[in-house]
C-alpha cells in the first residue's frame, strides 16, 4: 500500500512533511476507537481491490478470446 503524505504549515513560516503507512493509521484508528475512518479506509481498499480484480478478469477474457 502506498504511503500517505501530510504537509503541515508551521507557525514560524516553514512546513513539515509527514509520511504515514496506511496499516499504522488503521491500527491507530482501532486503538482510538475511531471507527468511521477505519471503516472508510477499509471500504476504499476493498472497492479498489474488487475494481482491479474485475478489470483484470475482463482483460484476461478479452486476451483469451483474441488468442494473444
């Protein structure tokens, strides 16, 4: 899974960039009992997984039909 990036503007005028691993965020949401973002991230991951699976299965059927 990709890293999530957050850019925060500091009061002194600069900014700080922080990288989060999604598995760390999921574990943090569970520890804080903050279930809405936890289920939102899981739902998004499942949607992406199923969408990619459908695209791969359709393209495999098309390639098999064409004989490539």
